[in-house]
C-alpha cells in the first residue's frame, strides 16, 4: 500500500494572517476615503451570509456573482 505524502488539514494560521493584514487595512481605511471603507463594510456584512449558505462544493457568492 502506498503511503500518502500530503494529507490536507485545516488552515491553522487564520489569526496570524489577520494580524499581518491589520496594518494595510488601517492605512487603506485611514487614507482611502469613503469608497474603500464602504467596500470593507459591505464585505463584512455579506461574508457571514454567504458562508451560512454553503451548498456542496460551490458557494453562494459564485451564484451571486453570476447574476
């Protein structure tokens, strides 16, 4: 029986990636003006809804984008 070289697992660095993105998001929000702030706000509101409506291997955001 062949051994498996790579076994996928859960992504464990979400906290580290979030901390690494904070400086760039702060600069974008501070110097970007209302448009980037609005995009970030809408993204923060839409993301939980699309994750809650997970359907099989496709996400609802793909269905929304195709409309």
